[in-house]
């Protein structure tokens, strides 16, 4: 699965890339490492406002949740079962683009996982790219505060990622620039599953 990514582009670069404005009050974070289990607010573009780059918390909180503790279980959503899982099925048509310039995966070098090799995975043709996400707005009943959160949708690993992510053999749904609008518009989610959909990636082993 995918729990770690990077986003080091400045706001101005993202505005140009997506022909979008940054939502007032949101500061685009540049970082070498977002850890999904810390539920950071990362830059996304949601289908309800495709011309706006905004922040959303990584780890989907469904509308019916009592609190945000469920986030630790909703960082990723498997594309094969996203319509079935109670945490995700209400958000399947709420699509977002998760903006990044890379994500990290650890290759097991031993059967036990005692030795691992960290890899940085990037899109071979796009410096800034998007991974497919689904989102919901959750309202804190005690305060009325609204939290927008998302889950990263994952699919079976392609040839490269099967070697890198050699245990669970998964990868994010990584969108080509030409398919970003189709994802946001709610195109049948099955069309984005591997091997129906594939993309060209590059891999950088790290120390």
C-alpha cells in the first residue's frame, strides 16, 4: 500500500500546472516526506471545485464516524473493494487529485523484512503528477468544524512496482495528465485499475 509521499513544488508552480488557484487560507506545504499515518493536510483538487487547490487530511473520515480515530484505517482504499467497504462506499463518486512529485516504497530484501531498501517512485513523464483519491466532509458535532479528508485509491502493482513492493504488490492509482479530468468527473472507477490502466514510472533506490 502507499503511506508515504513527497510534494516539493511551490504554490506558483502548482497553480500553473493545474490552471487553478490556491484556496484562501491554505498554505501549500513543500516537504520531502508526508507520512499518511500522521494524517497531514496535503494539497488536493476535488471534483466539487476543480479550479481550486486546497488542503485535505490524509485518511478518510466517513460522514457517519463518531470521531477521527478511524483515519488510521482509511489512508488507502483498494480499488477492487472500494464500493463494498462501509468507510468508502459513500465517497466513491467524490473524487480528488492527490498532488505529489513522488512516493516511497520499501522493498523487502529478506523474507522476514529484516533488511529493506527504500525507493522513491516518480512519474516518468510528469514532474508533478496526481494519484487518485476519494474524499468526504466530516462534521464534528461538538464544534461544528468541518474536516475534508481523503483516502488514496490503490490498485494491483504493475511490473515495476511488483519488484519494488514485493510483499503486498500494490501501488497507487497514478493518473496521466490527460486522465485527471475523467477521474474528477466520476468516470467508472474500474477503468483505472491495473492492468486496464497503466503508467510509466521511474524508480530511484535510496540509502
